[in-house]
């Protein structure tokens, strides 16, 4: 059975180490003898889509610790966040 997921989580070395198993095993009742291939690729999206997500996070931001990281992410794509952070908190 083929399983495909889309996620906003960046898949780095830590995540890959957690799914890497180089030999078959039997542990706690789980027998792992079939091999799987995992392919990770970034989904290319228009800058406007990413900017919209950043703006929404900014508008709803209730934690000042997130201000600089959000500003940096926006700067990275050449977008300037509008309004004050948290201006539209739910």
C-alpha cells in the first residue's frame, strides 16, 4: 500500500534517524522484515502562498518569542509583514 503525506514539518537529520533501520528485527511484538522507501521533496509553491501563511501566523501571534523568527522567514522570501503582531488573534 502506497502512503503519501504532505506536511509543513521540515524533515531533517533528526527525523531521518528516527525512521532509519538498517536490518530486520522483532521487538515488542513488532516484526519488521519488509523494506520501505521514503522520498522527501519540497513542494514548490508561489511566494504569495507562503507570504499569506506567514502573514496569518503574524496576525495571530500571541508569543513575542516568535516575532523575530517570523520576520526573518518573511525577509527570506522578500515579504514585509503588515500590521502589528497579534493584531488579529482569535
